[in-house]
C-alpha cells in the first residue's frame, strides 16, 4: 500500500509539472517570426510565403545524410518567389561554415539559433533533424522529426499542397 501511495504521489507531481515540459508545437500551430538576423543580414520573414525549415546540427549524421535530398528540393523550387528555404543550427557560424564546406547545403543558413530552435520543437525533447513547412500565415502545415524515410516525396507533396493554398 505504501508503494502505491508513493507512486500516486510521483504521478501527481509529474502531472503538476507537465505544463512546463509540454511546450510543443503541432500541425496548425502558429510559429513566431524569428527575432534574429541571418548571415546575409536580412530579417528572416515567414509572412506571405511558404517556408521550408530544416533544423539541423553539424554533429548529426542523419542531418548530414538528408542534405542531398533537401538540396534537390531546394533546386526544384529555387526560382519560385512564393517559397523560401531556411536552415537553423544552434552552433556557431564558424562551425556551420566549416561543415558547409564539406557538405554543401543550399538552404539559407542561420547559425547561433538555439533559442529559436527551442521554440520550434514539436516533441518534449528536441531531436534532430527536424523538417517543417510553415504556410503564409506562419502556421505549421507539415512536420517530420528524425525520420528521413520518404522525406523527399513527402516534403514535395506538402510543399505543393501549401503552394496550392496560397492566395
């Protein structure tokens, strides 16, 4: 009986703390506009465009593995003014630039973006890589975290749907 009382107390404590750990986004949530300047020194603006976001890390093998497919997608839509591609890394600009020398990644890169990356998380714990599509109203319309199976096909389908819904 004592064990049950202890377990109930632990469970109750967990549920009291749950709001502090469940700050996660889901499909349909609106994301904040980043309060930062990217390497080209232009404000990253989501409003009015479809934005394909990749959150990655230089040390993440899966992140590096998906770069060629992401580059192919970016090349497919490169000349479409209704869409933009942005990658966020929480590492220093120097570290990201060195990695990009080895693994060219065609998205606009934003380094030192740790706090903004935290605001994009869609799970209790931040995992890499994370791919999002944000519509012109800054709403998440697609999310894929740490699973690259069929990523290219799924991203293209979601991009086409988001572009079709643009006014």
